[in-house]
C-alpha cells in the first residue's frame, strides 16, 4: 500500500521500522515510548530516515509519554546542519497500549502545538502512533489530521 501526502509517496526506511517494532508495547512491562521523525522531501517522495529513540530525560509510563523538547531540538538542529538543510523535522511518533491506535486529545493538542508554535520547513507534520495490532499514520496540515493508514508494516 502506498501512502500519499501532497502527491508524494511516504517511504519509511527499514531501520526506522525496526525502531518502531522494538519499542511497540507488546508486553505489559513496556511503557509508552516515542520520539521525533526526521527525513527528506524529494520531488516524488517523503522519506523518513530517522526516528529518535527515548532518552533518559523523557518521561514515560504505561499510558503516557512526554518527550524532552530540549533533547529533541538538539537532534533536529544537528541533523539539519549536518545535511546542509536536507534532513528536516517531519513529525512525531509514539506507542499506545491499545489494540487499535488512535490519537488522544493530548496527542491532537501536541501535534497542533508543534505545527503552530515551531519553525517547520514543511506544510504538514506526521503523527505515527503504534498500537498492538493496528497503527495510526496521519498527516496534519494545521487544521485537521488526515488518516493515511492503519497498518505500518
């Protein structure tokens, strides 16, 4: 299945998919996890090349994940600078301990705030929520979330 955003195919590289699978909450012992999505936008594609992993400054429990904004900004700045401006912040990812992932009110507010309050280099942000059986992959244009797919892998 092709995921399309603004006539561009969304491609998630295997290394990123492996990160998602590693942190998926497939046991009762796993807390929520998450991070930022980075990648490049080309003529015909949007390529997710990196998903940051949780760090010691993030806060997480079984039903909540709060990403440390300072550490995330360092990663964004580093990747942008070291790619001559080609690697961009594309959005957010995190896990939910639900069979079918869907965004909570907190998730919707977070992606709206990211879009409205930060300098981004795209006209959309991605929100990927990993569930136990079905995922939630959406784009956000500053007004509404557009569901792209329910299965990542």
